C-alpha cells in the first residue's frame, strides 16, 4: 500500500475531516461523521478511491 495522497491534499483532507467531526460533535447532522473518512485518508496518506481510479497526488513512490 504505497502513498498516493500529496501534502496539500493531506492538509485539505485533515482540515475538512476535523471540521465535519467538530460539526457532528456540536449537534450537527449524523452524516457529518463522514469526516472520519477524509481525516483517516489524510493521516494515512493513502486513499482507496485514488487507487481505484489511478490518481496520485503524491510526488514520491
């Protein structure tokens, strides 16, 4: 499982994930928990959807 998420992509995913989770924690809709997905992919540096579609925003590997 090689990394396929670049630095800028990671930052955007982590911020979006934390924002959605924060919204869910403060009384937002249940679907806001989907923020776990971008947070996890940002922290891991690997996105299964990118693998499926052959996308790679990471310059290394």
